[in-house]
């Protein structure tokens, strides 16, 4: 009687089926077949997400390869921006306080208007700069690389990348009451690339991000063994 319940044969069959399916799927679809983390995640549709798995929005960046696909996009957790939001609100209402204490009493009305407009312009500039810094400082995991984009100003950005096969060690650091309560922290990545250390600072779900990166490394090694490396 044939051994139709051989577990090893069943595993080989499943692996062949998985590889057959992956060849016909995009990287964004194929990631569900080798990543338990991504399998449990819904695709992100919100361009302002700080944790955006399998983003459906079209993200592109400098030096992106033609067939390179963004699998995970990260920003700092929104709770880290509360201080800047409070400062912006304080700057916004401060002219009202000055009016209440008659700070402008000795000035002509046109000078008062000019001062207020200048103050609100500074406030708007601070708020806009804070938002752009948060929005464009991103950490990206593609099917080929990890990428750190530092937005320093409107005319200058710092771009660093390392291929997945250069990653040597991944550590999730989550410390303090606030980080534990809101589940965010830093993912430290040691590499053998030109830049030896990457830090995904204050990102949501650092443990989950670490697990996903480890799954990516396993899949990268599997591709090497099977000769499927791009």
C-alpha cells in the first residue's frame, strides 16, 4: 500500500506549490507566502500611516530598481510628535494672550497687524517643517534592501541602503513606560555594508518588524540555495 501520508513528501509538495505560485505573483503578493507577519496584516491604504505593511499607495524613491517593491514603510510613532503639536498650538494662541494683557497698547494698529501676521507665519513655518520632517523621514523594507531616508531640509536628504543579504544582526529595543504602553521602539540592524549600522528609531511594533526582517533573511537564503537571486 503506498505511503500517501508521508509528511516529508507533503512538505516537498507544498514547497513546490508555493514556488509555483510565487513565480506568478508580484513581490507584494508573494510576501504572504513566506512571511507569517505579513500574512496577518492588511494592506495599508493610508499615506500617513506610521506602520504601512504592503502599501497600496505607489511609493518611489531615489535609486529604486525597476522591479523593486516596497513591502513595509515605517515612520516614527505619532505619539513622538505630541510635543511639537503642543508647541504649535501654544504659538498659535500666544497672540491672543498678548492682546489680553494689552501688550500691543503702545503700537499703532497697522504695526499690531504686521506683528501678528509675522508671528502666525513663523508658527505656520514651524508646524509645516515639523510635519514634513516626520512625513519624509522614512524607513523602507523592499524585497531587496533596507533603506533609511533622512529628510533634513527641503533641499537636502540623506539616503542609506543595504541589501538584505548584508544584514548580520537585528535587535528590537523597547524601553520605558511610554514605549511599552504604545508599543514602539528602535530596531537596530547590523550590516556588512558600507554603512554598518541602521536604526529605525521610534517605529511602531519593533518586535513585529524584527520578526519580518528575519523572515526576509530566511527567504533570501532560500533564494540563494535555489538559484533564484535577482
